[in-house]
């Protein structure tokens, strides 16, 4: 993707390609077809010098129980990855996924349980009023206030991630958006916003509603001033990777600003790069190496059973 040649080799994701694949070691029953999960690329006949990548697709399901179990298991994997990367901070932070059947309910981590210790049995199910309808653990009020409003305002947001990561909260104190100074930063170019001001620990629904309003209909992330980061996605994998990438982009910009004045990527190139590395499919796919590593190192994440796909009132 580098160089000044008149004809560039541009790698981009083809989300319209007929390639569906189940991810490795996933729980539940999924349907797949196409290229059996293999990454392929072909030359674009209409655009010489460019290539089309045909990528694996997220698994699909034919029943709620399998999909519920899959989402919950991926959520546990995301918690473990966050812990491994040091993105957690004591009891602060919450990751959620929408229930596939009860779409105004979401699964979330219990208040006070370490990300590194969380299992699928620990997750609690919360309704739109903040009632824990499955599980016996306490709910973090801030988790409900923020995530309930995000999920309600964004039907496309299957998952949302918020934590007080070191570089994210340091960068948030500047109250400025991320600059397109790297390819990875282009993921968020014109697709994130700064939530201004800090009014203390989020404890009222008005604040959560303001966050949802600032996130808007299509943005993938918020920089919460003097607070931290928040990301959303159409899968747990996507939302989790956006958070990881955003925290690292914050770190990169802090380092660049400390060394001098960063040079930004042009508007058009930033947009084109965002369409490539910032697509929904790219976000999902980019989380797979983290998932592969964490499940190899911590195989108990894969220990799920039929009960994990059911709802018990």
C-alpha cells in the first residue's frame, strides 16, 4: 500500500463476496459455505493493479440458543484478552453483548469480578430496566446506565466495550479526536467522536443518553473526555478489536506528539483506508488472532455446554 507508483497495489476487503465460514473452535452450530474459511485474493479485472480479498465471514446460526452461546463465549474471550493486554482497571469497565432473542436485554460482567477470571457461567443477563433476570451477581450501575442507552439507540450494536485503559484515558484528557496519522488510525477517521466534559462517575440515565446521542447512528467509537474509551460493533469480535486498536492508536498519537508534530494522512486516502481496514468484516477478522491465542493459552474459555445457550428465569 506504500509507494508513489501510478498503479498501486491496493488490498481491500470485499464484504459482498460469497464467502461464509465458521471460526475455529467456536461453540454452537453454524452454517458455512464459500471458501471454507480460507483467505483468497484475485486481481480486479476492472481495476488493473488492484486486488480483491475474499475473506472468511462470521458464523451464522439457525437457532437462538446456539447464537446466544456463541456470543457469550466470545464475550468471555474478549474479557480475557483485555486482561492479558492490561486494558482493565480494577472494578471499572464493562463489556456487553445483546441477547439474540430478547433484543432489549444484554449480557454483562458482574460488578467486581476480574476480567481475567470471568467464565461464561458468571455472565449476567440484564433487561432494559436494569433488572438482573439471569444470574445472582451484582450489576454495576454505570454499566447499565451506559450500555442500556447505547444498545437501545443503536440496534446494529450487538456489542459494546468500555474500560479505563491506560493510553485511552491519558489521551482522553486532551479532549481532542484521534488524528489520521497511521493506517490504523484511519479505522476511526470521521467514525468517532469526543464526548466532552466529565461530570463524575456515570450514575444517571441522562448521561448515558448523551453518550448514545454523541455516538450517533454510525460511529464506532467515543473518546470519553477525562474518562476512557468506548467502542461498538456488529459482533463481540468487532467491538473488542476496535477497542484494542483505539487504545493503541491513542498511544501512537501520544508518542508522536511527544516527539514532534505528526503529519496527517490526506482526507481522501484516510477515507479509502477506513473503508478497507475499518469495515465491519475487517474488525471481526482482525480479532481472530487474539481469539486464537487466548483460547490456546486459556482453553477453559471453550468449556461451554447446552445450558449456556438457554435462558433461565
